């Protein structure tokens, strides 16, 4: 997985989600995760926000790993 092939720097999280896809309820692929954004209303500020789906995966993985360490 070199930068030349995928176009990602060594610090870019999207290199880890390059093969991830968004699925519907019957597991049909819709789009590559790295091409998707989530638009939502923040329940605290009530403002519209937009975030890359790959960023949400990064936060999920990091939070899950942090919880595992704290349980040890």
C-alpha cells in the first residue's frame, strides 16, 4: 500500500478504509466509504454538520480500542 498507488499519505486514515463500502439492509453495495459524507443535525447545537464517513470509522475504532484498554 504505497502512497503512489493509493494516493494517501502515511498519516491519512482513509488508506485503511479504501476497500470499505456502504451497504443497505440486504448487503448490496452502494458506494465506497471514502467517497461518502454524512450530513446531520447536531443534537447539541442544532446546526447542520457534515463529516467524512471514513472519519466516523476512525473515531469508532479508536473509541473501541480505548475502552478495551481501560477494561484490562
